[in-house]
C-alpha cells in the first residue's frame, strides 16, 4: 500500500501533467500572415493588393463579394484571383487607383476556406495611400512550353528525358489531359485549372496529399508553370 508521502508525490505529478503537459490542439483557424501593402503603407496606382495566408486555399471559395475596396464612401471595382505560389488572394482594381487618395480594403469573416477545412474567422482591414504608377512586368506574351518551361524542367528534373533517364521526355503533348500515374484519377495538366493539375501540385511546396517529392524551383519559375496552365484554352485536349 503506498505511503502518504508517495500519494502526495503522485498527486503533484498528476497536477503538473494536467496543468502543464496537457495536449493543446493546434490552431485550426485560417490565419493571415502578410498583407501587401502593409496597413498604413503605400501602393502604386496600378499595383495589386494581396492577402497572404498560412495554408493553401480552396480556390472555389475565393469570391469577390467577400471584399470591399473603398476610398471614403466610394466603392472601387476590382477583380479577385488566387496566387497558389504565394498562398495569396490577389485584388486588382479594374481602373488605376487615384494618386494621393487613401483607400481601405476589407475582407469579411468566413470569406475563405483552406484545403484542410479551416476558415477565416476574423474581419481584416488595411488602409493605404496611393502613389505614382510603376513599370510592371509585361505579361502580354503567352508562356511557351518549349521556350520557357522546357529549360526549367531540364535543369531541375533528371528523371525525365532521353536515355538513361528513367521516364520519357516531357512535352506539352505528354502533359495536357494525360492521366497521372502517381495520383489515381488525376491528370497531369487540366487546361485553365492549375490546381487540378498534378504538374502544378507537384511543384508547390507541401501541397496536401501529393505523392512524390516536391521539385525545387524558384517562385518565379513556379508562376510560369501556373501561367502556362491558365493560358491553355479550355478546348485543349482534356
């Protein structure tokens, strides 16, 4: 039979375990980790606005009705898109914002859901001042697979190519609409749908439930692949 002293020690250990060693479930809320611009900062009149998150979003939940871009009492019209490389919602005004004015951008609670089911619980607002327009990267030329993407593949992936490579050489024809051997039921490239394309999932860091090691690319290179898939006509073979 344990002594009184022994029982006291057990009680203390139990108390310590309950109060200091108990399991704390991880925060399941979708968290915003960065904004562009920062609250109180500046943005060029032709610039875009970004809310960046701590995990990948479910693209179908990115909806323009959940945001409000205003200068004073006047609402500004804008487009909303999703940048999976940055894990960011991108807001682009349809017309250049007016230099010198102050604007506010608000995202509503519950506006977004992540791939893991977590939701954005709080409202977020940033205020900023508009400065002169800046030169932007010309993206009018479409991404060409042979010219722009093939050199990246050759530099970063030794498993595809002529012998003695393990797998066949990659080309637009071997990717567009073709089934993925690693992801059952998936396709390598779905025109216009980068996040349904195994090729894109594979090059994004830690994308959920993707088989195979992530390919080491720069963010600029990843965006080229995303642009290429987005620019493919939906009539391309699927």
